[in-house]
C-alpha cells in the first residue's frame, strides 16, 4: 500500500479543501455495515469484511492526506466474540493478513501502529505480530493508527481501575487525568470526531470515556463504500461545528479573540 502524503500537486481550492485546514487531530471510526453491504449484493459476510479492509486502506491514505494525526479504528470488540466461530476466525485472519502484507509500507509511510484492547484471548501467533508491528513502528509520527482489537470501553475502564489499585494510589489522588492515563489510549489526546457508518446511532462500547466531548458524525453509507469523499464530508461537517466544552457561545468568542 502506498500512502500519499501531503499532496503538493493538489490544486483543489474548493471551500472544503480550505476548511480541511482545521482537520480534527484525532478521528475515531466505527466501521459498521460490512455484513449488510455483502447481503445487499447476495454475497457472504466475508466478502463485506474483505471489502471493508480494502476501504480501510483508502481511508488510511486519506487520513494522512487530510492531516489527521491520530486515527482509531474499531476492528473487533469484546462483544464480537459472540459472532459465529467462522466469522471470528476470519476477522483474526484479516488482522494477521494486514500485519503481514501492509506493515512494511505502513512503516515506510511513517505510520505508528498501536493496539488498544485486551491481548488475552487473541491467538498467541497474532499477539506476537501485533507486538512486533507496534515495536517496529513506535518512533513513527506521520500518523498514529490505534487498532482497537478485542476492545471494549467498559473493559478498558475496569482494567484502568484495577491497575490504579495495584499501584497503591490512594482515593484522594485519583483524578480524571490519572484515569485517562491508565486507559489503553493513555498519553494520546481524546478523539475530536467519532464517525459511525451504516446508519446506526450507537456507541457500542467504543471510547466511552475518551468520547465525552467528541463530535459525532453518523453516515448512512456502509463502511465498504465510505470512501475518501465521504470521509472528506465528515471532516467538513466537523470543521463547521462549534465545540463549546460546556461553555457558553460568548465565552467561546472571548477565548478565540
Ligand atoms: C462491522 O460490520 C464490522 C466489523 C465487526 C469488523 C470491521 C473490520 C474491518 C473493516 C476489516 C478490517 C479489520 C481489521 C482487523 C484491520 P458488521 O459485520 O457488524 O456489519 P453489519 O452490521 O452490516 O452486519
């Protein structure tokens, strides 16, 4: 996979391109609708996941081009284990295939891969590949790609609390910032924009702590068809929003003077 970095030949001066100067720093995506995309075409669900994987490559390129700095993708939730065994195996194989086939180019294009989620439960062979990919790319800084795999937001908070207790932190010393730092995303900024495709309006246990002040964008388009232009549309929508973080409009005006 070749990722096009900031395209010097881009002469697109449309309002959208101008507004993309205000790209969200951290975008998180719930890549939903692979199964329905396949069903609509009379294909097996596996075809939807494969096409969804192809689309992920497109969106990764677009994220770099649009100057997104952190991209978090929801690839496998702690709840997805309840899917048919064949589908679970396929999703494991897809992750392995992505790591085998794409790692070299992702690394060459400055993508830093991080895993967020629980390692326990993932087959040992794949755990090893995840760790190797994270280690190989740890100093890259073009784009941080958080792969949420065997991830659940509640599970993440439980682990954080367990670790805080294990570290002997006293109750009075527990702060929001501390909890944030104990999460899998510790050290990274919270998502600015969370996108969900396929017309579903749910968070499904994704970044439930980190998403407190995120902007949400829902698209009816199934993930395999959520292409660069759809992504651009989501970023444009974000650029037009006014984030208040609990403040009044007047306060925001004063802050930006
Ligand atoms: C939701 O669609 C999608 C998933 C559970 C898996 C997402 C995986 C990919 C896009 C492939 C890339 C994966 C990795 C591991 C890098 P769904 O199956 O719930 O669709 P449906 O709601 O239409 O049935």
